[in-house]
C-alpha cells in the first residue's frame, strides 16, 4: 500500500517475496512471447518458451522464428533494465529422426553470435541434439556410484537398519529418470547393475548373490520397482497439474513420454 519506489539491484537472494516479485517482473515477457504464435506448437498450443526462475528456453521450428523471439527478449531486457549473459546462452539444433542437423545461419544475441552446441544441461538434465537419453543415464549412473561409495565409507560400522535407511535416502532417487524415453539396453542395464552393486557393497554381501533375494530380505525396492514408482509418480503429477500444456501432454495416449512410462510398467525398455 506504500508509494512506489525503484529497485536498482534486483530482488533479494533467498527473500520470501523474491520469487513472486521476479515472476511479476518477467510475466509480461512470457505473455508477449506466447502471444506471438511464433515457434513450436503442440496440438495447437504455442510452446515457444519454457521458463523456470531465471532460466528461459526458446523453442522454434526455424532459425527465422528463433530470431524473432530473441528480438522480443532483447527489447524487453532493454526497456526493463535487464541484461542477458551471452556467454551462458547457447543454441542447439534437435535432429529429425534419422537425419543430421542442417547448417543454419548464425544466431545472435545482443549482436554476439551464440555458441552452437550438441548437448546442454538444463535444470540438471542432459539434453543432446539426437534426443537420446544414454548420456543422461550415464550421468545418473556415475552420480549413483559416488553416492553409494560415500555412504558405504561413512556408515560401514553402522547397523543393518541404518544402512538400509541411508540406501533408501541416497540411492533410490534417480534425478529426471522419468523423462528418459529413448536409450539403449546397454546403458539402462549398466545403471541397474550399479544399483544392485551399491546395495551389495553397502551391506557387505557377496558380489554374485541374488539381487531379488537381497532386496526382498532387506525390504527394499529393486531397480525395476523403483523406476516404475518414479514414472507413475510423475504421470500422476502431470495429469493433476493446472498447467494446460502438461495436461495436454498427459492426455495424449500416443505421446512417446506416456508410451515410455507404460513400457517401464511392463518391464520393457526402448532401444
């Protein structure tokens, strides 16, 4: 209810009101981009920008459309006292299935040519130009190995119950695994083997003991059960989301994402 005043140094880091204030600040940009109807569409819904906090992704089926979206962003930033970090901004071309990415004209931001990459980490998930998830599966396998070695070293002398509790807390949650759609049996099996070996190492079990038997005895979910629960949880959240784009994706039974979740539920993986 006070008189208006200017903020010249951004919102306070960690402040309770900061997310709301930032959302209000950039909401007009998101609305302007969506109303242009330039860029990618899914079932008639314009999906040309995806934003999370201060991370924004622009999606377009052509370089021309991408440049138009960038012009809107540049004009908004100029009129609202914002600056884009060109060094952290990248361009990636997603390949059509079975085809190599075509050469496109350089894309510029603030007059500087943006770096074109074949892979990028977005919110912790590795995206590659051919849309395969083997690289991200390997990322999670390596992360699981680090976590498993850490708890095995720190809690080697603890009781069985404590070890199982830590295994559930640190080794049964695979970040963004519910988004994996296209991957090889080899990479998926490598993650499963890493999961089984992590439990054996923590519990001091023989290398070739029965995986199903040790998980049943410890009352811990096996790898396939863990993956099924992760996928089911995400599907439930997507279907219950108030976001129109997510609801539209969940309603499409022919969607590759829904198909992948069904495949996991039936114990199969896509090649």
